[in-house]
């Protein structure tokens, strides 16, 4: 399995901030990468797949980019509902998650 | 789309459990399905996947030979039979629907999960 590494592990931010989370793959994974948001006590929620395609119903302030080994999730203007933990996930016949990035109130 | 898991509980090491996931709002038989687990404070970990026709099944190495995934499309239910349970199997167990397109795909809907605790 290909290891996925996210940074930072914790990010402190304020409402309105632009937030960027990075995910690195141990080897090239093309664009087979998804981003999930998870709130306490809830299941993960799909935000982005194929590195940059926004899942239906997800606000446009979320965007994804990258290919190969380096990917980013950007929240253009952080909203109160966005404080959560975010996971990247590689998928290609098996499914591997990063360790997560917690976005907390600054 | 709704997925509702059940069957999780406290069980002793070496014991067995059978988890169920009832699907509604979509035709289960058209979709590949997964089980994913998440230990407290950790990232999700994929456990198993079953194809829409039930013939193509794969498992994570950590559960191979101990867990069995199955589906009953007549009752819109996905199952996970878990045997020889270990403390490290303790987690919230989620069923998840595969996007089910040609090529690699991920999970577009998850249930709320059912908690499995393995402890003496």
C-alpha cells in the first residue's frame, strides 16, 4: 500500500482565513485522490475526488489540486461549519487514508 | 441514500460478531460496497469490498481469513461476519457505498457506524 502523509496535523485558523492542507503520496498515484471532512461523532463526508472534482452539494469554497505525489485541499474563506478534521485518501483498487488534519479555532 | 449499521457491541477476544448494514434510497444491487473502520482518534482504515454481483471480494491483510463480507440484495443488506476478534479490531465500523464507475472509485455515502469493542 502507498503511504499518504498529511501536513500539518493541526491547523489553527479564523473565520474568513484561506486554509491549505497538503497530502503527499510515497509514490505517484496519478490523480486518484479524494478529500473527506469529518466532524466529531459523524462519518467522513466526501468533498473532492480525482484530486480536483467537487462532489455534488459541496460548497465552492473547497477546491483541490495536484497530481503525482503532491496534493492540496484549499478552503478559500473558512466558515464556522468548516472546523473539522480533513483526510486525504488514495484509491486504486485499495483505499488508504492520510493521518488527518484538524482545523481548529485560532 | 441512507445506510444504517447495526450489530456492534462489547465482545471478548476470540469472539465473533456479525455486523449488518441496511441500505435505502437506492438500488443496492447496482453498487459495490465497502466496510471501513476507525479506531478512536485515528484515521479510517478500509476493511473489505464486495462487487455488485458478490463475486469479487477483497480484504485488508489485517482481517483476511477472519472476516467475511457478504450481501443480500433481496433485503438490501450488507453483512460483515467477524471471527477470532482481537483487541486491535476495536473501532467504529462503517459501511460505505462505492461510487461504482469504470476505473478507480471511492466512497460517496457512509452510514453512521456501529461500535465494536473487543475487551475482556
